[in-house]
C-alpha cells in the first residue's frame, strides 16, 4: 500500500487494526494521537482462536495497516483482510524481526511477544511502518517508537533482575506459550499439558506431566486464563503441587503489556521462590 495522501491536518487519519491486546497496547503508544488504532480481538480472548463478527470484518476492511504477531499466532487477521477486500498493508512482525525462533513440536513457537526485548524491536519496526504509510507524521511515529522501545528494554532488564532468585526453575505450563519468556528470563519449561493451542490434552500426556513433576521436583503447575483450567487442576492435584495462572495474551486484569509481564513475574516468584 502506498503512503497516504492526508491533505489537511486530520482529514484522513491512518487507520490501524491490531490483532490482539499486548500488541495493541504497544502499537497504540507508538501511534500516539496521530493514527486511529483499534484492537480486533477483545482483551482476554485468545489470538489463536478469535472468530470476528460482521462488525469486526467491516472494521478490518476499513484499515490501512493490519499489525499481527505472525508465525501462526493470529493468521485469521491476514485471512480476513484478504476476504474483506481490504487494501490494508499487513505487517507480520514475527516474520520481519530478527531473533532466534523456538519450535513447538513441528511448528515455530509464535509467542515471541513474551520476551520484552523482542517487543521493543516490534515497537521500532511498527514505527518504521507507520512512518512509511503516513509521512506527514513520520517524525512523531519514530520518536514515539524509540520512547516505547527504551521503556520496553528497561522492563526487560527489570524482569531479568527480579526473576534472578528463581533462575533455573522448572515450569509446567498449559501449552507452549512461555518458551520465549523462559529463555529470556532464565527459566526452563519442563512440560506442557496440551501440544498446541485448541487441542485437548490426552490422558497419556497428563500422566506424563505428573511423572515429570515428580521426577524433576517441579514446584507448581500453571494454567492460562484464556483456556479451561480443568486439565491443569487435575495434574496439580495428582502431583500434590499448587496451581497458579500465567497470562500470555492479556486481560482486563492486566490492562497494559508491562502490567501483564509484571503480573506473570510476580506469580512466578510467589509460586517458585
């Protein structure tokens, strides 16, 4: 999509659609007041399984830029941009950022946003994209992107420091959402209960998780607020360890990306220290 011709100051504001909450929070700060930024999936919903309404499709169709995590986390946004007839440029951040990708079975793990240093890179990349599409506000976008990236790198260092007391601790999580978080902050994923988002864990997989917890001395099991807690509760009870909740995708309880990351940090410290 070519750069917008805005004419007068606010005659045509850039319209940006962001797939889900943590990305929306960061993109909105990068855009500031220069663009109209909307979130496609409501806070607290899973980007993997979101099903847009007719009204959502209309909003997607009107967008100039669609921002998504990519790598399979939110492919529905790309599909609906195409199906709606939108001319929006699609920015798949996971495809254009430079980082060592983790794997989740045969697929690439798409949950890169749970490393705050990678979210800082995403802020800068988004600022570049907004500046190219809306040259009249390019300086504003670039300055805001740099401020946001600096803040996110500060958050990254804070998390590294404050999680040091549990460095090396082993986690059992519901699905493969916390690989990048674990790598960035010195933790280890000992087991996951579900092989992929949206797939119910088998009895054999749950039994294997119980054996892992007992053999490796894992101290807690972690559910996710977007997914049914039953399997995690069962494994925790069978293993005799407590159940906690880690949030990979944001909710009303964590209105900002930084709040979500700090809440996860605090939960881990309570569970594992």
